[in-house]
């Protein structure tokens, strides 16, 4: 996925189609929750305790078919679309369902809002459409993205509004060292130092960092586990593209070694089981049991960027907008002076082209086809 700026949802506009007290919204939301029940017993099969438990388990598996963040995004997409429909006196589940004409108008509103709200990027609009397709599928309906009312409108939006992706700035080696130098030496500082160095050296997504467990099968919500060896750490990750292994070697000194930082955190936090990165007490002296949210990684990056003075030539707001969790992955891709294949494997990319998108500094003309062609 390319990095794109977050877009705010459309501002609600006044409409006579929805009562001001919001009771209609509540009734529709309640009906929507009852309609979205994708896994159930066939109508002709009598329920039993065993079958009911299997239905519940099947629903859990269906929910786990997509990542938690994806589920949250798709739920927000549907809620936004349903609210837009109600404001305009329409029903997202009325016949024909789904209604391609209605969806085409919705996409138009996202690209060219009539209420003064900011327009969404093309990639966000495309993601919204995927969210609608997924939600309709959970309700037993099929959204035909090739219908002319949808396909033609979306093609026009892409042709008129498409822009090159906005990329976050890479965190370079000198930057990551300056960032970890701002951290305190209490338990919380040990944890955050390990997060930054481990995420950087592993080229990890922020969700991959916080989903790690100490051992295999420690917790149900685990996204992988760590094995610390003499020469480094071996990570087994259940990532976006499937299971993969990531090797993180030991650094040239203890101050910059991600594996040493991890060992220090696990030792002083007394963590031998369960999530690797957990919350700490308010005073930063005691490790708690709750797993960290991936949002902590994003906040950590932004706060240490500010404290370390990186890109101090820019206003604070612009500096914060330049860096995100992807900056760690981009930093590794841009700084590791090894064969591109090793970087591609470390980042878990299916193609070299995707890896090159993360390389903020590289010799783009290393292969000169002009001279190779005899010119």
C-alpha cells in the first residue's frame, strides 16, 4: 500500500430527510446490526448447543479473515455511507440492493463535496468502495464494480483527480540515533528504545511490532513471536502477505543494537511470556499485562522526531506530517547498502518495484539504458 495522507470524513450536512433528534439514525443502526449476520444456521436446521457454538466460532473465523484495522475501516466506511444515504432520504439496503446509481452519486460526493468539506483522495475513495463491496457481501449482496454508474464515475474521478502518492519521509541512521537519545533510562524508555531500533532494523510495520509475543502461541491475538539467538533475533510474523521470517542481526555496539535493546527491555520488565511490548505504569517503573496499541508507535515516532530536532527547519505541524510508522520501513530501505533483494525480503514485498517506492535515496540511473542502446 502506498502512503497517503489521512482524510477527514465528510462534514454532516443539513437535510429534512432525517429528524433532528437522531432517533431515526438509531433505528436504522439497530436494523443494520441485525441485518449484518453473515454466518447462521440454515432455516431448515434446528438449533442445538453444539451447532450454536459452531456458528459463534465460524463468525469469529469470518471476522478474522481480514485484519482488525481493515475491519474497523470497513465498518467506518459503511457507517459513513449509511449516514449519507439517510441525509438524502435513501436507504442503503432498499431494492435494488446494492443500488449502483446511488453508489455512483456517493462517490461523486466524496470527490467533489457540495457542502464545503475537503475532497477525499482517489486512493481513499477506491478504498471506500472496497469497504462498501465487503459490507454488502457480508449481507448477502454482490456489488458490481463494473456497473457503468460506478465504473464510469470512478474512472472519471481517477482521470481528473489522481495524483502521485504522498510519501512519508524516511528516518535515516543519524535520525534514529538522535531519536533514541531523547528517551529516558527508565523502564518506559527501555521499551520505547527497543521499539524504535527493532522496528527500524526489521523494517517492520507498526502493527507487526506490537503484535509480537515472546513465544509461539502465547496469546490468541498474537501476530508472531521472537527467538533470540547468539547472532541476532529471528522473528516469525503473520503479516499482510502471509507468514514470513525476519532476521535482525546484532549491531556494532550495544548502544545501537536492536537485539540488545530488546534483551534489556525483556530483562528489566520481567517479561517471559505473552506480548513483548506492553504498557507500563504511570510512573514508568512497572510493566503491565496489556499489549500496546500500534498507535503508540506512531505517537512515539512523532514525539521523538520533535525532541531530536529532525527537520527543525520546518514548522512543527509540517514536521509531524512528514513522519509516520512507515518512516521506519522507508528508512531501512533507503539506508541499507546491500543488494536490493535482501531489502525486499526484509520488508516482505512481493515485488522489487514496491521496495523501490520505499527507497527515498537511490541511484535511479545506475542502469543507463540510453548508453546500453548505443546512444
